[in-house]
C-alpha cells in the first residue's frame, strides 16, 4: 500500500529511478579513478625530478668528500701533504658546485625542501672562509671534517626525501637502497679524511681511534641495509665490486690502523693511503651512477602505467 505510488508513476520516471543511481555510481567511481591516476602520475613525476636532483647532489658530495679528505691530510701534515693536489681538487669541486646551483635555479622543487636548501646555501657561503682557514692551518682537522660532513649530510638528505615522496613500493625500496649506499660511501669518505690525518703521525690523536672504529662499523651497517634492500642485479654487481683489489688494499690499511702500533702508523704515507682509499671510493662512485638510471626507468614505467 505504501509503495503503490511508485506503480502510479509514468514509465519514463520509473526508468529514471533505475538508471540515474547507476549513472551516479559510474560518475563517482570514474572521478575516484581519475583522482588516483593524477595522484600517481604527479607522485611519479615529482620523484623523477627528485631522482635527478639526487644525482646532482651525489656528484657534489663526491667531490666534497675528496676535498674533505685532502684538507684533513693537509692540516694533519702541517701543510706538507697534498700541497699540489688540494688546489686542483677545489677547482673540480667548484665546477660541480656550479652545476648544482644551476640545477636548483632552473627547477621548481617541493616547498618541504626549502629548509634544507637554505641551510645548504648558508654552509656553502662559508666554503671560501673554510678553505682560507685550511690553507692558513688555522682550523683543526675535527672542525674541518665537521663542516664538510654537515654539508654532505644535508645534501644526502635529499635522497631520503625522495624515498618519502614516492608512493610506489618499488621506487621506495630502490630509493631506500640508494640512500643506504650513499650513507655508506659518505662514511668511507670520512674514514679517508680521518686516516689521512693519522698515517705518517705517531699514532692516533685523542678520540680519533674511536671515531675510526665507529666509521668502519657504520659502513658495515649501511652495507648490510643496502644488500638487504637492493635488487638482485645490483647486488650481483656489488659483489663484483667487493672482489676488486682496491677493497683488499683498504682492508690492509685498516688492519695497520686497528693494531694501533704508533711506529707502523708513522711509516705509512698519508698520500698513499688517500690514493688507495680513493680507488675504492671511485669504484663505489662508478657503481653509484647506475642507481639514478634505474630509478628513472622505474619512475617512467610508473608514469606510463598509472
């Protein structure tokens, strides 16, 4: 009796009662799909841009790592080591720094990066002063290393932001592996600087041995994280890298340092250690270059597939 009014409705109206809800559902469902598509495409495009920034950053970090190590050796040897190499390295760093600044000025980056980039620019504005203090031997190894390390940490944090920006699981995992690898390489760079100011001297200075052991442990930790996260192809390549003679040579120097025999440490040339450590780090850098290519390929597939 209550529903009798429906039976009295014209046939056209009855059809509308049946068809309109279906149309409304289809429209709502379509809007949801479009929103998801746009969100995924926007996320993938943003991460693609960030991966390019990560590549630019890693190149700058690589040169700053070398400058940090040479500077530490120069200070530790009282200005007698790296006399010719340090000015050349500074010029190389400046070239890569120009590339970094050009990229930043030509790209619109997420607002969340502003704090980090402002701090990076603030530290970079002090680079000339720090270099002057190094040349004048008016800054300690600890303070010099701390400056470059803080600068590198900020640059490497861009990679961590890339991980956070990605919504695709494959992108996030590969970016996290890349981040762990870069953190391991950064510790290798600090180790190079620490031992560059130690070899040729009568043993470790106060607190430096603990710092050295910590750096080795941190490298091992980040290496384990990288190996757990990276894909099988990159893992196989990394195993080949570990078999290179340069890795064994760094291990030999580490063994001397870990023994803490002042006479043996004094016999070793800081420049010879720097060269050996640099061979290892250059291998790591060559390996590192493959990561942005892989990330970009994955992100392109996500954009197309989304």
